[in-house]
C-alpha cells in the first residue's frame, strides 16, 4: 500500500542504531552517537554548499547530495570520501534501493539510476508529469508520486533497465512511502461521521437544556 507521510530527508538513524547522521544547512554532515546525540563521532567534510539529502547505502557507507550539485559517497568508519561526481543539475531526492547496490536520483522529470559502489551511471528514465516524491518498495521496485499519478517501476538486477509496470491516475500531492502492512478497510459510507455529529448534536442540546433549567431556578 502507498500511504501519505512526512519526509525527514536530511536526518537518518544508521541501520545498526549506533549513529544519527544529520545534513546541516551548511556544508557539514554531522555523525553523532545514539542515543547520546551530544557526543559527536565525526563530521563529513566535502561539500561546499548546503547538504539536503543523506542516505545509507551499505553497512558502513553513506551518500549525500547538496546545493553544490555534487553526489558524494562516504565511508562512515573513517569519515572519508570514497567517490564523488558532479551532477548536471540539482536533484531533489536521493534514494537507496533496499537489498541492491543502486542509488536513485530524481529531478522534476527524470529518474537516474547509479551504482552505490562507485556512483557510475547506469540508466535514466524520463517520467511523464512532475515528480513530487519517490519511495523504494520491494527489491527492484520504485514508486513515484507525480502531480497527476502514482507510477510503479521495476528495476532489473543489473540496473540497466527500469520498466513501468503500473499507473494509478488521479492522486493528490504529498510524500509517499511503501508499507508492507495490509491496507485497512474503511467503513462504507459516512456512518462514522453521522454518528459523531449525532452525538455532538445531542450533547449540545443537553447542555442547552441544563443552562435553561438553571436560569428558570434562579
């Protein structure tokens, strides 16, 4: 199921639960111990402008993008840069596809698939409509929310093809995430609302009657 959520984007907890990684409004990425976040483990220094996305790509590797239009791959333990590339535009989202070695960059109208090992470019897919949010689902699955629809793509094991497999028209703006939980069934009609308003009407009538009774007694 695809549901609405708020995206943190620039702050993650590492998979082993040891560190909080925060992309600041300046060029630094701070790695702090968790839960004692006041204890700074290291700073990742390599960007020259603000950093607005950070994702974990492996057990000890991170990737970040910033306003300097650079994508940087980091070794978390040594706090060093292992790879960096200059992008041809400012991408809005950076996503690590789970159980793969792929990174996904999205601009307003394209998806770009890169290797999470060396940042080599694998594939670019044009998207109809304006991309609002991107989420990763099962292995090799990408869910894209545009202004007009929800698109689902299947990525090949080698990352060289990205095929659209489903389109849902007529959705609203927002962020998306992919949930493994079954979607809850909603009660038919507006019975829940009708019961609520009936209880509210009765409560108001009771309170009004009590107020009028007090006036009569006085």
